C-alpha cells in the first residue's frame, strides 16, 4: 500500500444521472428510510444506473479533422450531457430511459473554436445544445425530437478564467464556462466577490446563469444575475459581437437584455464583464416563528417594503419548516440575515425583528448571535435537499418543485390555490396523500417569489407521467393568478407551454425574427423559447 506521501489524490466524480457529487448521494438504507415515511413507495430503492447499461448508438456524424481535437464520443461524457437535473431527468435515468443522447460532446477553448463548431454544425444540420454545468431543472440542456440528423452538446467549461480585473470600476471580464467555486476563488485575492450564489452554485457556470437569468441566494436588491452585467460577448451563427462596458446606458433597447435569458437559442455567451462587490465583513442573522402563515406573509411584506434590504428573508411554511428541521411545532419560520462590507448590521436586524414582532412573530432566543439552531438547520437542509430528492426518486416517490413570483395582493390566494389544486391532483394521480409545502425565496416591495415542493408516494413505472401532469396543473394555476411561469429556474422545454401563454404576442414575433436572423439554420437549442 502506498504511504500518504506518495498516494495519488482522489478526484471526486460528478453523478452522471443525479445531482452533484456521486459520493454525496444517500445510500440504499437511507433511501429506504425516507421511502418508509411515504405510502406507496417501492419496497427497495431502484438501482443506481450505470452508463454501461444504456444503449448508446454510434455517433451519426463525425467532425472534420480540424475540429476533432475539440470533440469526444466517449459514452460516459455523452450520457452525462444527455439531460439536466430535474426530477423528470433523474427518474428517466433511473428507469434507463434518458432520451436522446448527444452524438458528440464538444469542448471549445476560445471564441474561434465556438464559431468553427457552429459553422460546421450549420452546414451539416446538426443541433447544438449549449451546456454549462448541466444543472438545468427545466429541460434546457437536452434535445427532444428528431428534426436534426445529429446532436452536439457544446460544453463551455474549458473556458473558465477570470481574464481581467478592473479594481477601480470593481468589475471583471470573465469567461462563461467558469463554475461558481472557481470564479470566487479567482476573485478572492482581489478582495472582491460576484456575490451570486444560487443553490446550484457548485455545479453551474457564469454562462448558464446569464443564459437563464438565474436568481441567487440573496432575497432582496441584487436577486438576479441581470443586476451584475456590464457587458456581454456572444458568438452566433451570424457572427460575433460585444456590447460596451458602461455603468449605465439609455441608448435604445439594451443588447444585453436581448441575450440574457435567451437560453442558448440566439447565440453562445462566451464571456462577460461583471460588476463585483467588496467581500462582506459584517453579518447578523436570526429566525422568527409565526403561529399563522397569513400573519407571517404580512410581516415579510412589511420588511420587504421597509428599505432595510435583508440579504436573507426566507419564509418557510409549517411543512417546509418541519422538512428542513427549522421547526416541528407547526410554526412557520422566517430566516432573516443581514450583511455588509462596510458597516455593522446589528441595528438593521433589530429593526427587521421589530417589524416581525408587530405582526405576531417571535424571534429566536439570542437573535442576532451566531448559532441560531433554526438558521443552521435550514442552511444544512437547503444544501442537502437535492441529494435527498434523488434518494426519494430511487424509492419511486414523486418530488416536484416549482417556483414563481406574484404581487402581494395576489400572493395569499395563489398559495392557497396551489396547495389545494396541486395537492388534489397529486392525490388523484398517485392514490396517496400529498404534501404541498411553500417557502418564499425572494421578496420585493411589490411582491414575492414562492417556491413550492410537492411530496407524494409514487405510481411505480409512471413517475414521469405523474410529474408531467402535476406540471400542467401547476402551470394552469399560475396562469390564472397572473404569476410568472418561472422566477429563476428558466423556461427550457418544461416551462415552454406556460411561457407561450405569458409573453405578449408582439414580443413573440420579435423573438422569432431575432432567432431567424441570428440562427438561420435553426441549430441552437431547438424547441426552447421559440420554434
């Protein structure tokens, strides 16, 4: 056996079929224990799927010699790029039905490589699916249908550098393929941070955040990646271009706004100038319990409209609080947090707690000190939840999540309708009681973003059909209450029906025209946003 000095370092492996790291997934015993809590689950967990058991056809196309060094047909790589990480994707992988596996995976090193790959794909009628970290939960990184002879997954993670830092302007030019941790590690020596931390932070890229208009962890002020963009560079089949790096502009419609949220359908974002911030030095947090969820909503609205701008203002209903371990006495729990790079934040937290008390909230003992048990429980559950979802999927349970945003006047009725209608649909579809939990992830002076979790025993073998049905029911509820089809998860393919109903028709006409002009062969992420 090699001694410690000569042993080779262990490289952690990403799960090709589920969330995150392969070694973080619940084992069979933990899966069975979770499944035992829900009626109608399987007697034992589904086996962890193996790439070797998949039927992976030979590639239907070969790249020219000039591009061969950028491309691989390795089965492991192709399988890992076949889908995102939605419950629907996990179940398909567990059942050995991952859908159409890309013929090739391409890893460009620079803009020239991207342009050459797009030129070749356009000439050959090959679909190109831009791919960052692959953490999409809306079907945004897979190919559906058979209109193209072959499919290439365009993985940008080789383009992973912070190229330039402008400390005077507090900005940086960053390649789009950099994963969250690597990005922050490169900014840390400068004392700066992008301060954008979605739940997928560890496994998603800057380009993915930009292409999907991702929302970060912070509850107010800078909630979306849009807020940090100074300039974008794109490569499209029709050519490449870069918007100017300016702090603000009133020069016509913003070119950046056209491509933010375009999900790889109009072009490939290859780099961006991003606004940065000094790293926080002052922090304070606390939890508040409410006996009544309606009162808690009013308390959160008061805080959101106060101008205090908490970094975290996450309200968990009783079910969500119990699931995370933040409270198990039927209380709703508000997790509050403040931070600043320049000034202490204890006074701001105290003011927010006063507003919560005025609406019936009870702050935790010693509020403001580190070590609040409810805050810690929520944080641990927040990071662990995607892995537990995959464990429940192995037991055949149905685990659906969706998020939205609505104005405060519509919010109470929306939450009630989702609980009643989606809960009834889940019970009818599975034959088992369903839990429909809600939390607010982001709050604004004029509204909030509720995030729903549906848990139910499954219908073994039909999990995808049940999931699709619940998605349809939820989409209908959101539409009737004028709540957006997505606040931060993107449209992809799964939310396309709701997006088609939400957007104004003149904008749809303009988007189709932009697609036709920039992608004349229709090769970029077909089926997303527009046809």
